[in-house]
């Protein structure tokens, strides 16, 4: 079985995350053609007992396309730069 080609890694900085879920909405639109965060390959979860602290994780479905990083208004997500040739 051949592995899917993945893009450059996504770097997540949960300390900048505001929990807006724009990344989940954009991701689900790409994969499922609908705004449904439960179907996104990125997951944002509020930490238990914390008011404004979040955890950012990715499912196996994530192919590092970078759409989450492109649309994150808080710069909590970024796609790793291309390696210098």
C-alpha cells in the first residue's frame, strides 16, 4: 500500500490559539465539501479547567495541505518553510 504524499509539516502553537475553529471549518470544507468541524482532519479542544487554553491535534486524514495554517487569523498554525536548495 502506497502512502499518500504529504505536504510540509504544520507547526502548531497552542498558546496563540483562540479556539475560533476557522481551521476546522476550512479543513472540513476541503475534505467533505461542508462546514462540519467533526469531519475535519485538525482538532481543536479546550483544555479541561482552562478558560482560554486549547490543544491542537491532527488526525491520520491530515495530508499537511496547509489550508488550516493559511486561514488561521491568530497565527497559531504555520506550515514549515521549504528547505533551501
